């Protein structure tokens, strides 16, 4: 990423007066600078008068994720905001935002009813009002806060730890067995999701969380705990083998590209999935086709 | 009579404190309902049948939804208090929501909510008026009491959640891990239904 796009002001000073790095303010070198400098869109009401204000965690193309408190001040909650997109026609913008946020909320509510481990839906407003002007400012959705790391972070920690630790074959196998157990749990969680008639649409190791359990062994990297599925922004209700197979295929590819060391262990994902519900074998059969042709169906003919 | 009116400032919302009281063995439910139907301004409360309420979080989710709609001038019913009762309902039928969740002539246990929509409405004024208006035993607004008073079967029927397990009220099971989880799952399903109404 080029510097001038992110911090335009400091860059101007840098080029115009040709300062050396030594006299540049030190904050420019801080990696946190971008986060501090970035101004997210104003929060929709009522969160513009929340004290303390919600803290921004991540941002995607469609939504911002904040941490705040739930309606019980002692319990935290996740707040997902879909800000309005000023380049879209206002009527279309509202309609798309409303359709997408209610779709996500319906999926969450359905999965909670079916007992799949997902964050509970706490509150929702599909026509949120913007900060100062009081007009349309986007929609928001409040969810249960899930403690713990996403699986991507847990696997990265594990891979880094495996690199450092010099283990003999037997120990390596014991460690890999732990990852295999995690993969099976992930497969089972996805099976439960598909059984409930929902497909996720964007399964990656960043959209699976590990809710930690109390462990007495602090020596090892935590891979235990319940797998919780998050981010249903692209989810839809479907019971078709094709959609289910694509879900699994996308996750397989995500594991292969982000966790090369764990790639060989991903077959346990399928093992965990196969036994999770009645329709699983036929979805897995379709997965073999999808693997050969990719995520998109052929557009020929 | 010592009143146990609780005043709550909900997070996120503009300064709109709410006053909540729970009464058991209410004797004059029919009178309260007639006053409400006559539109007496001093009887403008959200009177909720406590048997239809599972927990604090359940009521507060409905209150939050009503107050959020109120502060954006999107009320579907007459006032913010009727909107609270309406918000408890999972469907869009206002009359049905009053029948199901509101006070009826046979209501025994009553949950009363008043929103401080104007500065004249304070903890003291609400406590004084409720103390003289409601003939019942005041008790505290907590999860244990609400769960005790709740009619799980009726709640599940209203929200069409028949497939979910019912938490047990038996003294030896009430605190067990499984029972707490069953109750939590039912509560989460209720919150989802309240949030999604009308979507």
C-alpha cells in the first residue's frame, strides 16, 4: 500500500520539505497510526450517545464491527453496522441494506432456535438514523459477544509454536492429532449449520471462533473449546447440495491458502462433517464435482 | 407499603429512564385495565401480564425496541407504553399483542413499566401513584422472580417455539448447568423474535 493514500497530510510534509526519517514525528512509524487517523462514518442513533463509545474492531467492504455493551451494561455485545453508501441512490441503498441486514438477522435467529452455536441476535434496526443530520445512516445489528480467538489466529499460533518447538515424530503426531480434533469439530459445526437449512456463504478460518474452555495446560496453544460460527453477512437459507458443497469447498481452499502446514489435516473436516447429519453424504458427493470445476458453475451452454 | 420500584437507565439510549415494578396477587386488574382503556393519562403505563415474561432481558429487549422506535418517531401504536407491550409480540397484530401480553381481567401477577418521557415523571411520582393504584404485593424485578411467575408453555406458544425444550422450575434442577442452558436458549430465541418483528 502506498503511503500517500493512507496518511495524506504527513506525506505532504515529507515530500515538500524533504525531511529525513530522523525528524519525522515518531507517530508516523507507529502501525496504530492508520487506525487512529481513520474516521469511520458517524454511528447511527442511538449509539452516537453511548458512553463509553463503541470501539471499532474491524471493517469490511459492507460493514463495521464494534464492541459495546449489551442492554445489560455488565455484558459486552458485538455491534455490526452497515453504513449508508453515499454513492448509491438513497432508495436503492435503503432497500439493499435492509434486505441484507434482515437476511443476516433471520439466519442468526433461525440458527439460535435450532441450537447451532452462533452468536445470539440481541437487537436490530434496519433503518438506523445517521449521526448529526438525523437522516438515514445505515442499519445495525447487535449480537452476543463471543470470547476467544478466531480459528485462523489459533492455527497461526499453533503453526508458529510447532516451528519453534523441536518435537520428535511421536510428539508431532500428538500435536497434529489436536488439530485433527479441531477440524472434526469444525466439520461437525458446519454440518449442524447445514442441517438447520442455512448456508454460510463465506466460510473461512476467520469466520469460525473458538470459545475457550478452562484449561489447566497452559503450555500448549489452545485448540480446545467450542467452535462458534460468526459473520452471516453472506448467509442464506438453502438446503441444496450445491450450496452446501460450495461452502465446504471455500473453506477447504481457505485452509489450504492460509494454513499450508495444516492443509493435510483438513481431511478431518470432511470426516467430522460426514457424520453430522443425514444429508451430509450427498453434499460431499457434490463436493467432489465442485473440487474439479471450482466454486462457480460452468457458464457454457 | 414499601415499594420496590426499580429505575433503570438503559445503555445506548438517550436519557429516558424507565421505572419497573412487579406486583403479585393483584386484586384490581379489571379496574386498572378499564382505566387504561378509558385513556386516563395518569394510568398510562405498560401493564404486562408477568406470566408472559421469562426474564429481565426479555422485557428489556422489548423496552429497548419501543424506546428506539419512540426516539425516531416510528411508533406503531398510541404511545410508548402501549408500544412496549406491542414490542413483546412476535407478530404485527397490535390488538393480539394486548390480549396476549397486556393486562387482562384475570391477571394475577403484573409487571408495570413507566418511561420518563417528561421530567415531571420521576421515581417518586411513579412510586407514589403505583403504590395507591395497584392493589397487590410489591416484589423485586429480578430474574428469579420473573422465572417463577412465568408460564413457559404459554410463552412458547405465543412465540411459536414449541420445538424448544422447557426449562424446569423444580427446585433441585433450577440451577443445574443444563437447565440454565435451556433457559438461555429459550431467552435468546425470544430476543431474536422481538428484534425481527416486522422485518
